[in-house]
C-alpha cells in the first residue's frame, strides 16, 4: 500500500512539472512585444507587451519629431511625441537617454510655449514647463549635465524669461526681473551660457536697453553690461567665460579673451559680404573655429578668426542655422530638398562626407543639430 502511494505521488509530481513547463513554454510562445497603445500610429494589435516603441507623430502640418543616430549617422531612428508638440526652437542632449526641447506657440493649435523632456532616448516625453504668461516663445535651452540647465523665452515689458533648473527640469526658477529687453525667434543666436551661472546675452528688439551685450555670473539674477560697443549682432558664442566671438551683420567679427572687457574687431576674408549664423569651437583649442554663414558657406579658422577659409562641402548651399562640434567631428546640414548632413570626421579642412536623411512623407528638418561625442546625433524635424 505504501509503495502504491509513493508511485502515485511521484506521478503527480511529474505531471505538475510537465504541466508548468508546458504552460511556461506556451506563454513565452504567445508573448509579442510591440506598441499596445491604440492612439499611436504604429499600434500593433497583436502585441501583448509594450516595448516602449509607440510613435505618436500625427503627420499633420507642424507636428514634430526627432531623428536620432547612435552610430555616427549610419542609421537613424525617428522619435515622435506622446504629447502635443510643434515648432521646436532649440534642443539639448546630455547622454543617450536625456533630451530636452523647447518650443514656440503656433497658429495651428499649440497655444503655449513648452519645455519637453525625454528620459528614455525620445520614446516618451513629459511636459516640464508651459509658458502661460510670456509671449509664448522659448528661444534657448542648454543642459550641462542631467540635472543643471538654463532656458530662455520671450517675456513681457522688456523683461525676458530666464529659467534655471538644478533637478533635471522637475522645477524651473525664473531668475530675471531686470529690464534688459530682447526677444525674437532667433534670440538663441545671441545668447550663450557656459554653465548654470555664467552666460552672455545680446539684447535685441525695440527696448531702450537693446543693443547691449550683458553678462551674468549668477544664472541671470543680475546682468551687467560689458564693454562691447558693436551693433547688429548676428550670433555670439563663448568657448569659456573669458574667450568669445561675435559676428555682426556688417561683416565684422569681434573677439574677446577677457570676458568682454576688451574687444578686437576684424573683417576676415568672407566670400563676399557675409556674417555668421552659428559658431562652433574646437573642444580643446579655441583658435580653431567653424562658422556657418549667411552666404550659404561654411568657413574654418585656425587663428581665432583673424583669417577664415571657405570649406568645399558641395556646389549647393548649406543650411546655415546650426553647427555641431563633436570630439573629432563637425556636422552641418544641407539646404536643398534632400537636406543631407555634411560631416567632417577628422577635423580636417577637407574630407567632408554627405549623409542622406530618411525624410520621406513630406518631412523636413529644422536645421538644429545637437549631440554627445561623435556618435549620438539628434536633429529635430517636422511635417510640412
């Protein structure tokens, strides 16, 4: 009797293990990864587990997306927004996960300017700040690590909005109450912060304080005029708190090496009348500078812009809005229909490669480029 009970017990145990294994195998067989949100355009009705790939691009006019490459421009992924976003003005990325963009209000439904953040490489986005009091226009955002960042937007009564965060954008503090003027969609060209405290701002617009180059050492709580006496500033960029360049619309380049106390003005050998729309410094040598210019050319200097040399990228004009300088690469975007990227992979004055972007279905890029090192490159785009 005892032996029969033991045999039955063993049979039951074997049956249980077999049943569990069969059930486990069947569950693994049936599990399908994909987008399970029916509101996403790439919704997969067969998916049983969400893999974070849901893409919410509507395809409507002005809806935005990001093109992201993690292999130096060889392959590209398109990441869209799970909340309404359009008209991206500026972008900042500090690692493969953390990306911030700032936007402007549009006439097609988006009524407020926003700061958006993704902590998973662009798969999903959260709205960190909405400008409900200013002129509905963010112009600039820059993060220096995953916690510390500065944003700037149009304000009211000639007081611009300068925002500071020390917790990755969970909380933003408005630092500026000073009447220094300044607004417009391309103010980011006339604004540069080196860290969360030190920055420069050229006031434009119609304020009585317009036409001054201001400096802050306390995140914008206080702004002090520098000794810069130029005008018609197109873009400014600083290598550090002391060394900086300004390009004026009258073809001049202004340089300082003492934080704006003294300036040297040159009129380099542009290819005709021109000025810079963006300036990029070599990461470790401020004498080496790249400038994207209003004449559709890219220029390079090895002597802190005392002289400049036109780069031979192609017979077409480049897109002049932005340059990104990696650890050993220089990036800028083509201007015509196919909008290729141009990349110089060895900091030379030649050897430019052209990269065609996946821009079918009436998509266009904004001409803004940011990245981390030489491999992670991010470019905002929109539907036409």
